C-alpha cells in the first residue's frame, strides 16, 4: 500500500509540472515576436538563481526609511556601511559609569547637550580602525569618584565668552602653540612689571586669560577641561574683581573655587534652556529666578505640573519645587534668589534663617546652627526614601548637609546615597560649600556635639587617593587632573604637574604664568596641598625656580629684555608677590627678594648688552635697573658688588665699565692698571696681542682720567686715589715704551729710558745706598720688573761701555736682584745677572 501511495504522489507532482509547462508554451506562442529582445531559454537551476537575486532586490526595496537615512549619513561622512558592519562584529561594548548610574538627562537632546556629541562623533570616527588598541578604563578604583564625569567645556568656549564670530576663531598660522603662548604671555608680564614698578593696579589673571583667549586655541572643543577654563578658575581663585570679607586667605580661595563652579553651572543652565526653548518657556524674562524655573521646566518635565506654573490649585496638587529652586539657585551662584525662595515658602520656613546665616558668614555658621542642621540631616537619613516620595527631595538633604558642614554627616550621606551627583563639578561644589575651617576657639563645642567639621584637608586627601591618570583618562584629557588640584586649593602641585607636561600644547608655558599670577597675589603658601611639609619660603622658592628657569631660556637666546622681565617676577615670587614691590612684605621676604634680585640682575649684567639694558647709554639712572631698585644708594651698592664679581670672574672690561658708571673712577683705573700690567708682561714674552691690548688699555685709562676730571661725583679722597692710580698708569706706560724701543733695535734709547725710571733707582750718578724700591711700588708695576731688568741687560750686551756707565748700571741691577732673592724671580734673570758681573 505504501508503494502504491508513493507512485500516486509522484504522478500527481509530474502532472502539475506538465500542466505548468503546457501553459508556458501556449503563452510563448501567443506572444508577439519583437526584434528588440532575443529569445532566452533557461533551465530550472538558472531560474532558481535568478529568482534568488530578484528576492534580494525586493528585500532592499522594502527596507525601512530610517535604515536608508543612516546609510546616506554614513556615506556623507565617507564611511562604507558594509565595512562598518563587519568592523562592529568584533566591537566589544562595555558599560561605563555614566551608563550604570542614573543620569539626570532624560532625553536625547539633553544627553547630547551634556556629553558633547561632536566630540563623541569625532572620536568614534577616528577610532574605527583601531578599536582593539583603545586603553581600558580603570574600573577597579574604590570610592565615589568613579561615578562622576566632567561637564562639557562648551560653556567656556571662545565663542561663548570672547564675542568673536566663528569665522575668526582660527589658530595662528605658521606659528607653534608654544610660540604663540609665549608671545602673548610675555606682553602681559611686561605690563605687569610696569604697573608694579609704578604702583599702579593690575589684574594678572584677567590679563593672562584675555591673552590666552586671543589665540583661540580651544575652538575645537575636544577636551572637557581647556586652558581657558583653567584661567577662569585662576581668576576666580585670586578674587580679581571680587572681595571675600570676614574670611581667611585659605577660605577666600575656597570661595573663589566655588564661584568658578557656579559660573560654569550658570553657563550650563543657559545652554539647557536654549536647547529646549519651547519647554523652558522663559519668554522675555531675564531674572535669575526665572532662569532657574525655566531650567527646572526642562529638567522636571516628566514630573507633572510644577508649583510655580500651577494655575488651578483645586486640580491635582502641583509638584513642590522649593528645594530644587533653592539648591539650583545656590549651585548657580544666585544667593539672593535662593534666600528669597526660602523666605517665601512654607516648606522652607525653618530653613530660611539657617540659609541666611550661611550666606552672610560665607559658610562660617555658629555651632548652634550647625547642630540644628545636623539634627535635620539625621532625621532625613533615618527616614530614607519612602515609597512614592520623589527622588529630587534629596536636594533638601544636600542643603542641610551644606549648612551643617559636619564630616560625619557628609561621609554618611555620600555612603548611603552614592548616586547624588552626576558630575565631578557638582560633587566638588557640594564639598567646597560644606567644608569649614577648624578654629581652636570652637573646637571644644564641636567635639562635645560630635560635629567635627569637614575641612579642606579632608577633601584633598580624598582626591589624592587617585592617580593622575585616572582623572586624565590615561592622558586623553590632560588638564583634568591639574584642574581638580586647583579646585581643591592644591595650586602648587597643579603648577608642578603642568610644568612637567612639556609637549606641543605648551602646558609648561601656562604653568610659568600661573605661577606668576598666584605668586603676585601671595597665595602660593596656602596651596601646597595636604601631606606637604613646606614652609612659606619653600612654596615661594618652587615658584621662583619655575619662573627663573623659563627666563633663563630667553637669557641663553640673547633676549635680555624678556629675561629681565621674568627674572623680576622670579625675585618678586621670593618676596611674596605684589607686596614686595612696595616694601610691605616681612623682613625675611624682603631679604629673600633682594638677594634673588641681585643674583638674577647680575646674570643679565654680565651678558653682552646687559650694562646697556640695565644702566642706559650713560650713568646708571637711565636704564631698567631703576624700575627694580628705586633707591640710588641701593643701585650703587648693587653695581659695586656686581663689578667685584666681574673682576673675580675675569670680566675686567665689564668691571671697568660698571665702575665708571657708578663714579668709582679709582677702582676702574685700578682694574685697567692690573690688565695693563698683564699685557706688558705678555709683550715681554713676545705674545702677539700684548702690544695692541696694552695700547687699548692706556687709552681706556686716559678716558677715565678725563671723565673723572670733570665729574662732580668724585670727592677729595677719591681724587687722591685717582692720582695714585694715575702714577701707576704712567709707570706702566713708560715700561711699555721701553719694550717698544728695545724691540725696534733702539737699545741706547731703551737703556736711557730704563735708567730714568725713578721707581728702580738705576741712575749711575746716584749713590749706592741700599734702597727698598718695592716698598711703595704698586704690585702691578712690581710684576713687570723682572722682565724689564732682563730687557735692560740684553740691551747692554749690544752697547759699548765707553765710560763705565754701563758697568755701574749692571752693578745696581745686580744689587737690586740680590736684595730681592726672596721674591723668587725667574731663574734666567739670575743667570743673566751672573754672566754680566
């Protein structure tokens, strides 16, 4: 039965195919022949292949429009969609802390606003060909910082702050970044020194920031922290344009760091409003509170009607945004508006006086206020998140924790609620707002109540647990780490880190000028960081070293003008900054500045062109030196010391020039005579340059004598000293003349001039009484005597003694040599004398 069934099935299938073949044949016969298309014959296998291709075309035609749009987008970017598909098969997708922890962005638009879509796209396109080589993020670090990201730096982009149109935001062509930075920064340093020298006000951080912005180096926006953002932070830290009353210098820095973060958040909320103008519904309102509410409309758009927008209270109760408004007002720096909201709300009725005190005292609230806030924190932490209670009520907890400023409460808050902050800026703003100074006056009260304050050192210790590479993402975002250090008032470590970043970005150049700014404001000792055992002078010395080394580059390249500008700042750093220019620093700082300034100015003075730069074309009061040493006596003493150092270093020409400028003509002549003595001795030993050098020195000596004659600065005592040196000059000049005669073969004239020298007592007509000719003879002339005696004896070998005169002269020379055997004169002189006797 089975076989019968099978045969029947096969007959049915064949019948079906036969019927199909007959139908096809009839259709072919009915079709009118056309000369344009040839007759084609296909077997079943060929038909199957063709049908498969037709099916594929149909599937592509039915693809969703979104897929086609994506393909076109990739094509415009020069990306092969098929190649991309193959590459992504090996792409390993891992979550980051931004993905794991809740984000405050609840829409695609807001996410792109926060995470800088342009950077993400550019990085993705550049990394397609090297996906497997990307370094992995360190996800093993314990601690809350692994949750936080940095807000994008678009808020501080050049377009947003400089007012330049986009077409003008271009890097300087044909010039490296380092050269560009060095050039504009140097102009600011000149202006700073000029202002300090004339006791005029000057804001270095503001000026350096403007100089940097003029370069438009951050136009691409690839980094989350740019140097422009760093300069704004420096400007806020030093408090240029603002004053923080009733706080210490360290707390003033903390307030400045907080103000910078508030400035950045203001930029962020404005961008958020502009990205969703219809939803924000800001309208024509420009008030600060209206901007906060517009921001909250975007932020809380999924929570229902907000209280400030509710028109009919009989309907479903609106969302109470009291704590949101207060928090974001404070976070954005709108302190008056925060106080206004607190005072006008029943929900924050008890909080309003606490907030008012915190604002008025810059955070230094009383222990009673801190205790009240602490108790409220405890109550909320015990209560926890109740079912149905909106999560944004946590802002109330944050606000009370800020007022409290208690280390225990803050640590517990962050431990129990690890997802409070989405950005490290929010995290640091909270910590900076909550920290206190631990004064001995209040130590007993807080200890009894268990309210040990959260201090700056606590924040620094926490941040320093992580390696620099963690913050910089293994060098991809290099400025994040120094930015964090500066925000936590660790300015010196930040500068030292930047100074070692010697690359094409020129961050070491920025470090020098950040050092100048912080040193000028005298705040470097406050920013040494936790765990650093450094005194005030140690921090200043570090800055001095960085600035001085940078200035020495200009010195080596022959740019004495700029070397002087930076050396002046290096010395000022040692003296405490601006106060050192006007003598308001302490005695130790003034001494350190004076010592360093003298050392550095001497370096410049010893260089070619240094005297001209510091002292001007003549005298010593027309050059740059008077800018740094205003007192005439101080300048004179410095120059005398510098001249002495020149003499010790063998720089006799500079020593002579400096002494002439000061009016110390006798000292200048003494140096000339010393050099002339050396030149005369060189001539005696047949050195070729001896005579020309000697002639130049004699001319220099004569010029000094001429200048001294008409100078009103020379006293009677000075004139006596000048006269003594003039005699020595003439004696050396006479010896030089004798050498010239002897070398010219005029032996008789040379002997005659030698005998005429009164200092040697060789006149044969004089008595043979023993005379100590060296008692009153200058050492410079004494040095020439042995060679002069040899020349005289050699001349006598070539002259006939007709009357015994030469014998008498030889006898006197022999007596002179014999009486000065202890002087250890050259051996050939003794031999020559022995031969002549």
